[in-house]
């Protein structure tokens, strides 16, 4: 397990960074288009990396594996749609961490329920990760410049919580796919997500078109998210979902950093402390490993 852990956790961190980048790009696209339409594009085009890699990771999925894929796809599509919506309506530096802390809670709770028993270092890393996203989500009046930090509406915060639960559900359900299933369940997840979003679009009678201004970030976000999905599925097959899920759920922290550099959203000292805690949490999770049930 040690060798697998050494190789797997850095890949989980990479997947987290890619998830965060994809979230940021999707949220950027949702500022110029319907969040549902952006999710549909991400669901369809995001399957491309998986399809291209099917031959490299062959497997024979069972019916249960495919059903776990379908369930994860539906949960993920709903979570991603809400995520894009809140990133478009609220400040990224506030909304993304709220999504993250709720996303962390789901795989941790599921892992413990399934009998996973993290080491003390990994357990402390999980707690520190949860504290980190709370710190990063802190919003307060600015200091000497007299400006006011942006705050989010309560309704948007509630949607951010639901987004985190949906994304956490995606991580847990996909982790149930067996190691001999290959990547095909991930394709069924994408298909189920696309169908779910398409049905909602048709029910709402929204136009099935993406404005030109939203196409580049939506397509780029889809491809990045697709690679992140593959990395997560490969890593979680040999590692505790409570640990891998915690690391991957820190992805919105990368969106916060991108929001700072791209959208010029300013960091508070509390948020900087939160980002530092997140870095320490990753180190603890990398070295802590997981114990058996």
C-alpha cells in the first residue's frame, strides 16, 4: 500500500487542481450563458478524454458498476450545474470554499461508514482541510483601502451547500465502481449526466445553444474536468475514499486562486491562512495514509 499511496496521492492532488480549474472555467462560462447549458457541454465533451483512454485501461464492468456510474453521473451533473450557477452569481473566493467544505463532508462520512479508519495524521489532515475551506470562505470588510469584501446572498449560499453535497455524492458513488470495471462506468456517468441536464433544459424550454463568448471556457473546462474524472477514478480504486475524496474536494481552493489572479478578487488575511492550512492538510494526507477497517 505504501508504494501505491506514494504514487496515488500526488495524482489525487493533480486531479484536485484540475477539478478546481474546470470549476473556474465552467463558472466563467456560466457568467455568459445558462449554467445548465454549460453543464451539458461539459458532460458531453468531458467524456472525450475517457473515450480516448478506454483502450489503455480495459475492463469488464458488471451491471452494478454501470449503475454506480449512472448514479454518480446524475449526482455530479446536478452538483456541477449548481456550482456553475453560484460561481456566476457570487464571488468565487466565497462560493467555491463553501462548496468544498460540503463536498469534503460527504466522502469522509461515507468512508467512515464503510469501515475506513484513517491514521491520526490523515484524520487531523481531514479536520484541517475542513477548517481550511471555512477560513478561505470567510468574508469581511477590507482594511486600510476602505473597500468592502463581497458577500453572497443567503439563497446563493444554500445553493452552494447543495452543490457541494451533489459533488460529494458523485465522488462517493463513483468510488463504488469495482477495480476490474475499466473506464466504461465513467462513460455511463457522463451519459447519465448529459441526459439529466438535457431533460431539465427541455422542461425549462431553454435554448439549446451556447453563446460564442462562453464557448472557449466551457470547452476548456470540459476537457480539464474529463481528465480529472479519469485520475480520480484510477486513484480511488486503491485508496480510501475518505482521503482521496478530501483531497479532491479541495479543488475549489484552486478556483479561489484563479479568481484572485484572473478576476482580481482580493484575498483577506484569513483566506491566506486558509490556503496555507489546505497545503498543510495535503501534506498530512499524503504522509498519513489510511488504515484498514
